[in-house]
C-alpha cells in the first residue's frame, strides 16, 4: 500500500481486475461471481492485490468521468447551459423523464461496479493466503470501506433510496429492493468510522497523498455526509478536525486551487486516460474553446455550445470578486466559460508540467460546512459562522466581510458563497437538493422548460427496473 499510486500501466490494472469481475458496469444486472481459481490469482500475491486496489480506484474515478460529472450536475442545476439552447440538452433544460432515463445509466452503474469490487476485496483480503502485515491489511480494508461509503453516498445524493449492497454475491444483489435513505446513511457512517480506525494519518508522501484515503480524507467525507443528514453537531466537529489538522491551507493563488500541487486539496481522483492529458479533460473539451489554452485572449475565440455559464450564474458573482476575473472568461460571442480546468485535449506538455486531478474534497468546503453547521445547530453560533464565511470571501474572493447578521440572512449568504466558490465543481445541484431549495430556485430559470419538483431525484434507468422487479421508480416518472 505504500506505493498505491505508483506508475503502473492501465493494461496491467485491467488485466488483474478482469480476473475477478465481469461486466461490472452492469453490476446489479448480475455479473458472474468470482470462482475460487480466479480469486486465488488476485489474492495470491501482494503485487496482484496492489494492482487490484489500483484498479478499484481507477473505476471509482470513472464515476467522476474526467470532469464529466461537472458538466452533468452543473447542467442539472442552474450553473451551466448550452448556448444557444438545444432540445437534446435534457439536463440543462430539465426535460429528462423515464424515456430518457438511460442518460443516467453510468451514474447508477459505475458506483455499483466500484461497490462490487470493494466487497470482493473486503470478503477475500482477511482470508487471503498472502502474508500481509496487519498494518497493510488494515490499509487495504480501510480503502475499500472508504470507497464503498463514497459510492453509496454518491448514489444516495442522485437517486434517493438505493439498494444497499454489502456483499459481492450478484445473485443476491441483483434482486435487492431500494433501501431507505436512513439505513444507507447509517451504513455509510459505519464504513467511514471503521475506515477511520484503520487508516493512517497520512498515506503517501508527496502529491500522491491527495489521491488516496487517509484519516483526514475520511473525516472530510464524514463532514459532508453529516451535513447532508442534517447532523449539525457532527458536521461541525468533523470539519473542525480536518481544519485543525494543519495538513491543508487555503491557496491565495486561485490558479493553484484545483491543480495537483495545491495545498488546499484534501482528496482527488486521478481520472487520466491513455492519450488524454489530464483528469478533467472532458470539461476542458466541453467548456472552453479548444485553442484558448494556447492563446489565452478573452473575446479572441468564438465559442458557443456546451458548458456556458447561465446568466444567473454570471450574475451571482459580486463586483470585484477575483474568482470571476481569474477563473472565468468570455468568448467572442460573450458566452462565459471557466478556466478552472486549463488543459485542453491537445495540452499534453502543459498537463505533464502541471498535472490536474479531479478534486473531490478541499479545505474551503470544510470551512463552509462548519459555517453552515454553526448557523443551523440548536444553539447557533452566528459570529463563528460569519468568521468562517468571511475567511473564504477574503482569501478567495478578495471581498469584504458579509453583511449578513441573522440566521436567515447567513443561510442565504452561505448558499451564495457555496455557489460562487464551487462554480463548475459539481456542488450546486447537491446543495439545492439537500436544502430543499431546488424547486424554488430552478422553477424560476427560463431555460428549465421541463422542470417539475419531483426531478430533484433522477429517474432510475429503465433497464434496471426491467432486470430487477423489486426496484420501484422514483415518484413522478
């Protein structure tokens, strides 16, 4: 585990994984279970176990889709839209329904493929004949518990009640009904606490440490989970532990924040693919003129189409906010796109010199989670909340302190700050849904022609309902 992110060929990873999984993209459509011979091959040596662990992380990164999750969720919310509009852009116009539910199939199947492989590891590692030290065994178990919790959480945020899969037997898993959200949350908390007990304080020296779970990563995810649950005391406590660890710091230089060299990133996913320069290439391709990174001149390039900021997203930025002036720019047609993912499809040399992974958790979120928890808890700490909020405004926005002083005003100020701080980072949709604000906000967006209140939960892909008659579709579809 010491070298869990060492350089290893994609072919080698895939070859090892293929020994114990088939068709994991359709896990709940019953891949064949691993037989004893193939299981022995995977768990027969430390090197194959390590490659299998690398492969599971690689599959987990596929969920984030090299930045594709940014485009999808920011379009579902009110941050991104195609300009000019196009009828087929069902996410930004909210025209998705049961007939188009297969558009969300990867958001369902990819997490379950990771969960399946994590379960295989969790079941077989303790009985493996390979001589692993207790410390290394615990690290492998913890990594898989963490990934299983993370993927269940991502499913929960998109679809609501989902099957809770804790075993690798596909004959059992393919016929699971949806598990109530409270039970899934309880399992996520159990997995993360178990992982926390086994994980080291820091995992790997250098930049790779941000692409593998450690105690602070588990605590940061717990803070986010508790926030979604409305457990304000634990959200505040978990966020405070990460902040107080001293392992991370806010980057004053905004161009560093999402790069691998960032001191702000707590956890990221390496989604790099063969012949593609960086882990966020999909959004760089969809959300900026192809040649902008070579000749960065605002207004010089024509660009219309996918990934443009909506007018309400542009209007959200206050005058003088350096996040807008530094991280966003205009095309010749005055469409606005982000520069947070600077390496386009042709930028291999630049990407090698300054790599970028897909950021899953960073320090600014911990401050804003803590601030919201302080506002919402039974004995609100409005002064403390404002201090956390102002730190982000001052450091990243170069803005003055908030004028909000009441609980209601601070909650709106936090909603605003979360939107501008994490614009084009796949936060806005989840924030609107978890706070119950999706309908009030999205029903007012002129491009959301198909919006209805039930669409805050995505439709389960129709194929899954055919294969598993115990699954019930989300209401309204």
